């Protein structure tokens, strides 16, 4: 009885070893599409082959751990993405030889893809293997354009220089004078505009300190007199030299008196009153700038008439 048992054990052991030695059946697959990007490429170009295949059964695939080497070029990368039973394979490669190239078998674990090929066209045109002989050229490219540009420069530059010597120098000097005279007005208007943007963020005392400082700086630049340390009474005398309108002078003096009360007597300074003071100063500066520019324009016009003999 023990002999039969031993024979049975040996028989089942041999059968198990035979079954274990048989490799598992690989899943089948079907190539759905093959796309090459770019569609037009030549020897030495980097190409991406996009392969979509469908497995006959559910199987887990993995990208190859080692990219095979090829003698006709180089395979840079192999990527794999799952879409159910469909799989997307991306193969990035470069071929250094023309003709039909075969991708080596790629082992994805459950399947081995071994029937991928691509045709690599040559850069040379079919039927023409020899380079054409160089043809003589009458003129280098762009010669006519450069001749035209040089001729224009030779004519335009001297004429421009003569025109500048005749009229441009005086016009430039007059422009610089007008710009220098208008600079205090532009700076004053810009300072008031910036102050109006933050009128609600600062308290009344700081507001009138900054506002009256801008007015004093404007008077100093326009009258070429230091008005930064002048008293309110002394500023009245300076305003008589600058403002011809008595109403404007009284308005500016009232603003200085109100600012002194806010700074030294803690008088209230509503936001609406601050906005009104900025608006009034902007209006006076605009009228003053227009009055100051008009005599200058008349003076320049008289000078131009004298030069042309009118």
C-alpha cells in the first residue's frame, strides 16, 4: 500500500513540474491606428510614432524598462497609456538612414509588439543625386536696396543739416524756453492730482501741510523767490506779483488762513472741503498757465514775422 502511495506522489509531482514549466499564454492584440508626427520628415528629424492597439483580453501592460538599441538611429523614449482595452503607445525616435525602418520587438509585459515599421524619406529629390553647379550672380542680394538707402542718406542728411541751421536752431531754443517756463505749472498740477487721490487716507492736518507746501514751492519756482519760509502776510505780497485777479488772490489767501487754523488750532477739515480746495487751486493754475503762455506765443509770433520781413 505504501508503494502505491509513493508512486502516486511521484506522478503528481512530475505532472506539477510539467505544468509549471509551460509559459503562460500571451494575450493577443490588434493595431487600430499608426500616426507619425510630423507627417513630413526626413533623415535626422525627430519623429513621434503614435500607435493605438487593442488587446483581446484584459491585461496589465507596463512600459519597457529598457529601450532597445537600433543600428539605423536612436529610440529616445517609449511611453504607454491605458484606455480600457485600448492602449496608446508613443515612440519617439530619430533615423539617420533613409528607407523602411523596423522597430525592434517591444515587451510590454502582457504582450510583445513586433510589427511596427516606418518609411524614412531621403532629403535628396528622387532622380537627382548630383548637386547643381553654382550659377554666377549679377549682383549680391539686396545690392539695389543698399544703393538706394545710401543715396537717400547722402541727399537727406545734408539737407536736414542745412534746414536745422536755418530754422531748427531757433525753433529748438524757443521750444526749450517754453518748456522751461511751463514746467512749474505741470509739476504743480501733477502734485495736486496725486494729493487728491489720497485725500481720504490722510488726516486734515497732514493734508494741509502737504497742500500749502505745494503752493509755496509753485510760487518759489514761478517768481524765482524763496517763499517756503514766508508768512501768510508775506505771501500776499508775492501773490500780488503773480495773480492779476483780485478774487484769485483772496481765494488763495483764504486757503492759507484755513490751513493755518487746521495745522495750529486743530480746526475741522472735512473731506469735501479738501476736495474743493484742490479743485479751486487747479482752476487758478490753469488760468494762470493760459495767461502766461499767451504773451509768450505773441512774442514768438512777432519774432517769426520779423525774421521773414513781414
